[in-house]
């Protein structure tokens, strides 16, 4: 069993490679901190600039000379500067980050929560860094033995690298969804549903091992999108409806055979113990023929599903 588990682990893709063995392309950029300033301080400066513009507008209204045009020009300039400064304010809530982009170039990521101020001409893209639950659609797949099964899984994941999530894939949420379904189908088709008493790894009997392999494959598949897999679990695993009844009868037959085998093993042990006790304590001496008859009777009593009817022998052992 341990050798099969090790062999299955050896067949898993190495880090940086999908199950096909082809390496993923290198990400175009990786996350780095962006330059930003405290937002409240810059808000206060912008407010002062706007109030100064208002004051100049009031002074220009009271002055009808040539200086009025200069004051109006300064007022307009201050209003423009104040509004541009206000545009640089961005609020970052906990569990979210802002990817800062200037003229198509990545300038860094803001993860610190609160009101922050960045270059007013940059674009700020919201990226959620919260932990997410995602359940794959129920898939119908043939297992390693060719039996159709229905399988689904839930994946817990979180964005690790916001730059990869934005620039490496078109839509990282959809990317995780598709890769999850692909990994679930690949795992389901690589192992049988039931080991049927053998030492093979199966989907039903080795849930922990299957879960670890699913998490490992998912980690490799979603790494280009800057996503970390926290946990994955199978939420549904069953035979397809068209073969469910036949497989249920097969499982019932296997259970009956296993139960009968245990009963026979226990009965043989009890008969052997009875013969040893009778012989060691000298209760009665039995020849081979009487021993065979006693063994037969005890096995019938111990292995029968119904209550046996005792027959009292009033003669000798040989009559």
C-alpha cells in the first residue's frame, strides 16, 4: 500500500508544471508594494487648496481692476489642483487590495487598509484578497475501471499575488473554476471508485490521499493566477444512476461474502478450542469419525442463520 501511494505521488506534476508536464509561462509581473501617502493628510491639503481658491474668488468679486483677472486665473488653477488631488484619494477596505496602474504599466499594489493617496493619474483596480469557497459543478466521469461516477468538490482559495491575478489571466475567478473542474475530472479518472478488497488506492477508501493529491494538482494549476489553495474536499462521490443499482448489488454481495468469511473463521476457531478443551480435560474420548461428526454439527450450529433444533441422542455415540 505504501509503495502504491509513493508511486501515485511520483506521478504528480512537479511544481511549476501542470499534469500534462508542460511548464507554465513565466508571469509577466509579480506583486510589489506601490508608493502611496496617507490619505487624510492629502485630503486636508486638498481642502486647504480649494478653500484658498474660494477666497481668491471672493476677492476677485470685490475688485474690479486689472488684478481681478489674475485672481480669477489663480482661483481656477487652485480649483484644478484641488480636484486633481482629490482624485488621488482611494479607500482600501480590509480584505481588498488596489493594483495601481499608470499608462498601462504596473506601479505596485496597495494592501494597507484605510484612506490612501496615490498618483491621481493612475488607475486603481480592486482585487479581493479574502478567503473564498468555490464548489465545482457535479461532473460525470469514468473512473479508472471505466465505471461512470458523479463527483464534485469544494475548494477554499485566496489570492496571493494580485499582479499575477490581474495580468497573467483574463479572469482569475473563472480561471480557478475551470481549473478546479479539470483537476477533479483528472483525479476521478485516475483511480477506481472502490478497491474491492485490493490494496489499490480508490476514491472512496482513500479519501485523505485523494484530497491531498487534488490539492497538490490544483495548487500547480492555479499558480499562474497568483492563487493559493488552502483546502479542497470532495463533496459528492457516487456511481451514476444507470449503474447505481448494479453496483449496490455488487457491494452487498461483497459484504455478504466478507461477513460469511468472518463467521467461518470464528466458527473454526471455536470448534478447535472445544476439541482441545475436551481432550485436555479428559471429558470424553472421541475417535476421528466422532470428531468429524462433532465438527460438522458445531459448524452447522455456529454458521447457520436460523436457530437450530437440538436432537437428544438417548443411545450411545455410535447409534
